[in-house]
């Protein structure tokens, strides 16, 4: 009877372990190892899993932190910093150009009779012309320092602070694209976008060479960033496209081509830069209405689909160039063109010099060290694959032992830090996904007419 009951007890034990233990520990143990674990063998892979004084009865409380740990590992995977660094350089050029647009701001404030503050921000008042000129100069020099990558972290904080202050001074200066810049610079203050192609990186190389004389084991400067840095930048630049399509889902735009007919019918300045007088054709407003709607609706999936990159990049370049030729919307088209550098492989720009000095080396071979080489990407999406982090992917016992050895050798990260990062990313996605839609719930219908809830929408 005992022999007949043994298989049933083993099946129950395996089922219980599959529920309460991480799969990589469970798969790493055979039935013999499980018996040794029950007998108290400390050499087993699962013997030291539970903290001292804790029983498996409380294992259900570890499910949530374990999921958080898996998500933290996914978000903190190292990727090469070249694509984000190239975007940093292009975006800093746009910010310097934007600072030129603001050069007369404080002179206009001094001459104006009334300054219209944003609701709830009336306590933020314009400073005098001399202090304002200092802030504008500080904003320009911060943009230059960010582009050069010199004291990048401090320069990014100064750039974000000064531009946000200049933006919130007066509501008459409102532009939704300025709100995007505020969000981008605030996000950049929390990232490491100066790890590559920067003066800081060159200085780190010199310091490393000086400190590495006679020390062969001294590691070189890091050129990788956590994956969440790149992912959030990709998301924040996908928001204007997708919600632009939602904003165009109304009767005036789709079925009456308004206000495009009014703009092109009364003012020829919008179409004077277009060839062959195409802007005067009757079908041109309809082409822009439906073409702009379909572009905004489909460009984000196309940018993330690797095989459609041959279509998405020319479409995005054409769309933003037409925006600049027809409408006076400042640096926004340039910034969106620069954001295309985020939608290539992270080490793409670091691999470009191979075409010059080492054409015999395979162009697709990754750079950035063993950490970047281990990162697996989705086969047809420009997203890191979550599967390698799942414990069910670790089938072989040797792979489990290697993963466990790397986990123990890696510096310990506190659960509070892991939950803080995962919580920040979750709140970032949630806020930017729901906040532009608030006017559908909080305000009357027809936001394009009464513009209640138009800000940030």
C-alpha cells in the first residue's frame, strides 16, 4: 500500500512545488533532489530558497514580489545607449532652436497689460527682463551642454526646469507640443542618455585608461542603459501619433474636411511651398484629412514592426516634412523626425562605423558586451522578448545552475527599489494613456469647439 501511494505523494509534492516555488528551482530538482530536500540536504538547489524561520505555508505571499522581480529584470535589462544618445543630440538641437523662439518673451511681458496664467498656477509670475534674459541664456547653454554630453545629468535637469518655467508663465503661449517637450525633458532627467557619444563618455575612457595601468581586470566604461530608458522614450513619442488619430475621429474632420477647407480656401500661405499648385486642388483637404487620420492610426504599429520599417520611416519623414512646409508648428516636426532614431535597434548607430573600418565584420553582430548579446528581441517587434526571463524557458539543468550563479553574483537590489521602478513605469504608462482622454468624461461634447479640456489632450 505504501508503494502504491508513493507515486501519488510525489505527484502531489510536484504540484505543490509548481505552485509555490519559482519554476526554475522546481525544474532544477529531480524527484531524488526533492527527497533530499525533504530530508534536509543543504546542497539542494531549493534548500536555501526560503528565509530562515519561514515555512512554505507563507509562499503565497511571495507571488506578488516574484512577479515584480520578473518585471524589474525585464525593465532593467542592459541595452546599448547609441540610439538614445543620437536622439539626445538631435533633440538638443531642437531645444536650442526653440530657445531662439523665446528670446523676446520677457520684453513682451514687460510691455503687456495683462498676463493670463494657467488655472491654479497664478502664483507663478514672470520675472524682470534682466532675470528673464539670464534664464533664457541658461536654457540655451543647457541645450548645448546636453547635445555635447558634458555634465549631461545636471544640464538635463536645468533644461527641463527652465523650459517648464518658461512654458507655464502664460496660457496665451500654450502649445500642446510644448507640453510634450516638458514631459520629454522631465523623463530625460531620470535616464542615462549621456552614456555614449558624449564628452562625459570620453572623460570616463581617459579616467579608465589612467586607472587601468597595470590592472587588466578593471572594466571599461559602461555604454549600456536600462531597457526602461529606451522603452519610455519610445512610448512618449508614440502618444502624439496615436492620440492624434483619436482627435481626428469626429464628423468635422472626417466627413467635412474641416477646418482644412477653411484654411486652404482663405489663406494660400499654407500651400505656397507645395509643388504644382497641388494645394489648390479640391481633393487636397480630403487627402490631408483621411491621410493624416490613417497615418496617425497606423504609424505606431508600423514603427514597432521590423519588417515594415521600409514603409514606416519614409511615411513618417514625408508626414513631418509636410507639416513643416504647410503649418507653423515650431520645432515639433524636427523633434518627431529625431525620434525616429529611437525605433531602430539600440546598437544600430554603434555598428555603423563597421562599414568604414571593418567591412569584413558582420554588420548584424551586436556590440556593447556580453550583457547586450544575451538580450533577446522579439522576432518581429522592436521589443525585448519577455520569454527568456520566464522560468519555464530554463529547461536544462546547466542553464538553471548558470542563471542561479549569475543571480547570486549580481548585486542585490532591494525589493523597495524594484517595486519603485515597476510602479513608476506603470504609473507613467497609465497617466499618458488616460490623461489625454479625460475630456470625453469630464467636459461636454465637442472639445474642438469649446476647447474645455483641450490642454494636454
